[in-house]
């Protein structure tokens, strides 16, 4: 009986390793843009409450310099996820007044080991678990595979002291989420299992 259990367990892990690439080094993301002041002046009107749905180029505020008044507009259709301004406050040209995100098109950025990357192709199906909604498993699809490892974009220098220790690099893989729940938010941690 013990031998049967060991064989079954071994077969299960072999099947999992041969048919899936898994990682818990993943995060929920969305396309985001800052809402910025078009000029220096007083914010005479402000309608960008957190949670408000906005359309692209919708006027969500106005800034006056005492001579003219210029509208503050949203740059994309989405939701205001951060409000950093109040009516009648002084603002500078280019100052961030808030942040908007496309909450209708959430995706996962999964950091995949370079040794597993050869097995992944665009269009493959993915099972996604998000820490913020542990009771659900979401379906997804691989939509993009990065063209460089994450370390290329690192601010820290790459081995400048002459000592070299080989480290497995990771590459960002974008996974579209099919029908996420309202509990899934940008920045939440996720785990993915990519069918290969």
C-alpha cells in the first residue's frame, strides 16, 4: 500500500511538472495613468472622487490662474483609484491630482524563471488564484512574453565587484484575466499555473 501511494504521488508530481509552469511571483495589474494639472493655479472645480467611473477626455476639474480657466480631463476610460486633490487648493503645472485605472481589463504580470520560458507560448491557458479572492480560481490567457529579463531594468548595478554568482533570471509574462471578480484589485498578489 505504501509503495502504491509513493508511486501515485510521484506520478502526480511528474505530471504537474511536465504539463504546467507555476509561480507565485505574480501580481494583478491594470493600465494606469496619472491625472495631472494642466497649469499652475487654483483648482476651482474637482469631481474626481475615488471610485468614480470616467470616460476618456471627460472634464473632472478646472484650474484657474485668475485670467483663464482650463479643464482637467481624464486621459482614459476607467475608474479613479486615488484622489490627491481638493477643490480650492493651489496646484502646480504637471502636479499629480489623482490616478485612474482601466479596471475592466485587469491582467497578471507573472515573473517566470528563464529556464521555464521555453515552454510558454502566447495563447496558452492559465489558472489564476488571487490572494484577495482566495475562494476563486480565474481563467486566463498568456498574451505577452517579455523581451528582456527583469534584471535589465533594475536600478542596482549588475555584479560590479568582479565576483559573479549565477542567478536564475526571471522574465515578465502578461496574462489576461477572463472575468475577474470585483474583489480583484491592482497590486494584489497572485499565483498562476500555465498549461504547456
